[in-house]
């Protein structure tokens, strides 16, 4: 079918994690299960193999136990590590424009570079990630510009990421200790980190633990245990607190540091380290705040998607109310709408902000995003219905949509409503190649161009409540 993609495992290389076993009880959700699954969106945004946040959490909790961290601090550390990259989308657009390259690749590569020292590693990073596809003269100019401004650039992208990450932690109701830990994640023991240049014990303990844990996972996953420990030893006293590196070495000597990290059990083992598991109901404010927060994380990736998830949620719920959906169905619809574009975290800003038509390869990547949304949400217990609605937002009644080419009766009413809300907000938004339309004009275009692919009842409901949405 036109526009449909059929995926083989090798086409989604970042996603090689096993399905998780489901533990939540019928009437409640375990907060850690929801947050750990949603952390996969952050892994996509940082270019890390999916599961990085969860594996970092497991390593951080092992280090915490080794140094005898209090239960209260371990509770904060657990969620801080799962959400340590919550600010990663805020600097994506800035990185793309500054480097002139794929922001996700640049983020992945920088994590395998000691950027604090000028070396073959940093030169190689610059050659690979600064304007790599541009003609030679432009490339040289971009490299020269970056060489002169790299300190300021690096400070700015780190600062906005850290501040936004902390703000997201506060938004979902986590403690100030958790938020502070995320805000100082990139500070180094020797004071050469960013954004504040904090030194030694000025750096929150949670940040010191998380920096070591995430670096261990990144090198372990990319290059193996031996190199991961070598990096920890080499950077001891520079990036990392020496006592924490010694703690890692002690755990490794007992054969426990890397245990379960590559196994199917990694999620269950990581979740078993939560000191006091918390449950929430589907209609809890906590759950709603988590969905709002992840919608904001996705929307922050590009100025062209500013407020998109929130707008789509409001439009979809307004249509749903017009069509007399009950309170539970409206709640599921709102949360599905807030989370519908989670998979866009895995799409480079080179594509999201391209000022023109996407080529075939770029479309292939773009069409993956609802698939990633589905993979992230489907893994959460009791999210079956929500994941189907969210991941169907680019499907069309005639089967020409993506990623599965579903048609007609395969699409629930909520999925049809979401598709209408998605197109309506997209038509009104500013894009890299067009100024924003008024909502009135967007409605006119939607009616004229897309009506045969959308549910006419949903379009009619949108038209009936148009005044409400335009006010
Ligand atoms: Fe969308
Ligand atoms: Fe989308």
C-alpha cells in the first residue's frame, strides 16, 4: 500500500531490547514501569541504544548500594537516572544549526569523546560532525567557526539541557534533590564540567553517581566491559570521584557490575532496585503530569513542533466531547494525543527542519516515528488501547497511511479523531517551508484535501466546534 512500511529487525537497529514481562496489577500502574518505558524515547533522542537509561539506572543503584547510600537518596537516584536525559530535546535544534549535521549522531558520538581535552578524539569528532556533507570551503569555514566558539557552544547546549531536564523532573512531581541531580549531571570532579564548573563535593552526589553510571553503560554497550572500566580509571579524579570509581572496581571484582546488563531480565532487575515501588491510578494527576511532560519533551525538539502535542490533545478532546465519548475514553484519548509523537525523538532535526521536500531515505526515517511510539507505549502494562490510538495517528481510512497501512474498521473512533486533530494542527502550524495558516484556513484545506481519507463524522465534529478551538 502506498505510504506503508513493512519493518524488518535490521531496519530498526536501535531497537533490540526484549519485550518486558508485565507486573502491574489490574487497577493500577507502577510508576517505575511507565517512566522506564518512556525513558526509551530519551534514549532515541540521545542516539543511545534503547534501554540506556534503564541500564544506567541499574548501574547507578549498584554503585549506590556499594557506597551505602541512604534509602531516601536511593529513591531520588532511581528516578533521576531514568529521567537524566529529559532535557535532551531542548538543544537538538541548536546543535543541528550549529554543527550543520545530524544532531542525534552528534550526541551519540560526543558521549564517546573526552571533549575536555584536545586530542585525536575531539578532532575526529569535529571532522565527522561539523558540516560533514557540505562542500569543502563551507566545511572549512564551519570547522573554523566551531573551533573559535566551541566552548561557548558546548556551555550553552549543556546549560539548556540540564535546566530543562530539572524542570521536567519538577513537573512530574519529583523531589528537588532529584531535579538538582539532573541539573548537575555534566559537572566534573575536577571542576572542568558544565554548566557551573562545580568541583568535587560541590557537585550533588546523585550527579556524581549518574555521570559514572551513564559513562559505564555507554562504553560497555559500544565497546565492552574492559574499555568501559579503562575509561572509568583514566577519568578518575578528572570526570569522576575516585571513591566512586573504586566502588565500581569492587563491584566488578565480585563479578556483579555488568551482571544482567545484556540479558532479557535487565528491566526486572533494574525495577527491583527501586527502594519503595509506587503505584498510581490511571486517573491520577501524577499519570497526567507524566504524559504532559513527555509531550513537552517531544515538542521541544524543534521550533516547528512547539506545543504540537498539547494542541493535538486539546483538539482531539474537544472533538471527542462533541462525539459524546465518556470520561474514561476522553482520558485515554488525551494521553494518547500527548504521547503520539514520542517516536519523533528518534528523527534527526536535519529531517524535521528540512526546508523542502524529504527524499525517499528521509521519508523512510520519518515514517518510522509512529512505529517507535508504538514500541515505547505497547511495552507498558495496560497501555494496549492507548498505544494503538497513539501509533495510528498517521493512518488513513483508505489504507494509504503509515506505519501499518491500517484501514477503515481497523481504526478505532479515538484513532480517527486523533488523525483529524493531528492533520488540523499540522495544517495550522508553521513549517520549515511555509508560514502558519489561520485555523479557519486550516479547516478549509483539511476539508478540501483530506476529507476522503478521514472519518467524515470526526471532520464534521471538528467543524462544529471550530469556533471553540479558534477562540
Ligand atoms: Fe503529530
Ligand atoms: Fe506524527
